[in-house]
C-alpha cells in the first residue's frame, strides 16, 4: 500500500476527523451509489413501477365505468323513471289492493304496477281517473297468463307487433267453433275500454268482461272484484279451477255470472246470496259439490239459475220458491235426492229441467199452476213413479214434455188435447198402458213422438199419420216391430222407427 502525504493545518482540536487522511487502496471498488450500472437498473425499476401503478389505476377506472353502464342498462325504461316512481302512483294503487300484494314480485298486482309505471304507453298520472281501472285490468291479464297465453288478443310481441287482433269469439260448442272479430290487444296503448272483450259505459267504467272460450287457466282472478261497476263476468268454456270466491258478493252492481264449463270446485258460497241484483247464475259443467243452501231464496231478482252437470247433492230447498222471478231452472245431471218441491208451482217458471237426478216420489200436481208460464218440462231419467197428474194436461203453453226412462204408469189422458203448443212428446221406456188417445192428432204443433218401451196396445192413431209431413209431424217411434214370436204390440202405418218391447231393438221403417 502507498501512503500519501497530505499537508494539514494545525487544528486546536486533535480529535477532528480528516477524510483526506485515510489510507488509499488502489484495488478497492467505488461505493454502490456511485456505480453506473446500479443507477441504470434503479432508474428502470422506478419506471416499471410507475407503469404498473398507472395500469392498475386505469383498469380500476375501466371497471367502474363498465359497472355504471351495466347499472344504467338495468334501469326500467320510462319517461322519466325516477319521477314516475315518486309521483304517488304506488300510493294510490296500494289503497286499492294493499301493500303486501303490490310489493310482492310473485303477484299479478306487482307485475301490473311495474307495467303501469315503466311500460304502459299511456303513462298515466295519479290524477287520471282511469289509473286504478287500467291497473286492475292489467293485473287480471297477468293473473290469467301465469299458466299460458289466451286463445287470442294477447299483448303485443315480436310475432304479433300490431295493436289490433282478431278476438276468437265463441259461436258454437261441442265442438267449439270460433269466429274472428276485429279487436284491440290487451296492454296496448289504447284505452282499456277498447281492449278485447271489455265493454264500458259512457263514463268509461268497466261493465262487462266477456272472454268466453279463451283458454284461460288458473284460479279465479279475484282482482276483478275490485272493479266497482262491473255488471257482467263471462268466463265460460275456459280452464279456471279452484273454489268460487266469496269476494264476488262485494260487487253491488253485478247482474250476470257465466262461469259454465270450467273446473271450479267446492260449495256455492253462502255470501253470494247477498248479491241482491244477480239475474243470471250459470255454473253448469263444473265440479261444484255439496247441497244447495236454503239462502238461495234470497236471490229475489234471479231469473236464470243453471247448475246442471255438477256433483251437487241433497234435497232442493223449499226456499227456492222465494226466488220469485226465476224463469229458467236447470238442475239436471246432478245427485239431488228427495221429492220434487211442490213449491215450484208457486213460481213463474218457463223451464224446469230436473232430469238425470235420483228424485223419488211423484210428479207434484202443483206444477199445473204454471199453465201460463211453463214451456219446457224435463223429468226423464229419475226415480219418479206414479201417474201423470191431471193438472199437467192443463199446461197449455207446454212445448216439450219429456218423461223418458222413468217408472211412470197409467194411461195417457184424452185431456192431452189441451197441450195445443206441444212440439216434443217423449214418454218412452216407462210403464204406460192402454191405448193411445186419438186426441193426439189434434195437436197441430206436434213434431216428434217417442212412444216405445211401454205397455200400449192397439194402434197409433191414424190422425197422426195424416199429420206427417214437413209442416207437421216429422218423427214417430213406437213398439211396432214384431217380437221373435211374431207379436206386434202397437200397429203403426207411418212410424219412422219401430221397436220391440221384448228385445228393445229398434229399426228404421223401410217404408218411410
């Protein structure tokens, strides 16, 4: 090592550090912070770190921007959405159906609220008089679409973008036949009174919903019971099921209910007897069960009561006579028992259909009091017995008398000539006996006779044969077919069909 002599000054303090007086080592490396390579790597590291930080901040900003765009896309459309959500529409609808239904996403009321606020082209305000009505009808639509579309006039879609439609109107049943009638789709921009099947009064209050045969499914849409002025609910020939709701009794203006040929079950609600204005009740072809309540007598203004083809049972209550305006009574094809109420004779019935029920007893003579009213009496397929009361032959307006498949006996009275309006006379498959009265030929309106399956003797009156023709009698069936032993119970020169009392076989008369 070399020692370098450096001149130094005298310092009073000998302990002072003098850097120049250190030993010099020619092989020593310079300090790290003075190394050029170190300085270059350090600079590159700092640059890379800055770039990484900048990228991270850019990525975070990009993600935040994308989230904001996605959130904006999920906001329901509506001009403007926020204002409509806070302008009082929900509060008004809540007063009608309650907050629970209105805020439950699984309910039709919730769907209707969302549609009214965000999608409805009319964009109604809280002050609009039809806001609640439009909401209720929209909820009705959503409720009856939970299990599928209607047969026609559903809301607009990509496949059916037009607001107009053809409402398939029922014009025939068994099988069902339809006719397309121009109409407006539901949930369109038009006033709800113009939607298919809706009829309103001059004040635009809904009075009728007529959607017969539209393949509606599900339970009864009770939301319609909030329509205060509705008079007619016509939902026949659909697939609605479940019990009939008590809430219908709240419709003070309701006149006509047509729910025939659905799948309703359970009893007739007692509360319906409070619907004092009901004129027509048609529940035919459902699965209603239980007994007919005595409260049915409270329906003082009902003119048509159609309960046929259900599984109702028990006795018909005498209180039914208190339905003083009842004109059309159809109770057939149920399981009613007991006797036929004699109180029917105190009414103004045009039709009385009791057939295919296990009624017992006899035909009440009181039915003869209906001489100025009764047109159609059908008692076939019951367990009624006995003779035909003489009073029945006084029903001068009777158009059809049907006693087929019973256990009636006795003779046919010559007073049958009083039935001057009789068109259809069916007494086959009973135990009637004696000869057929010649007075049958005096019935100028007579068109069809079934006389077979009895114990008649003699012949069909020749006067009946004289009345055969397009403007007279078209069809006669009697026991005029020879039995295996060759015996003919009743001779007939003009019968269209002859039957055998022994074999129940019937054949068309080849001479006709």
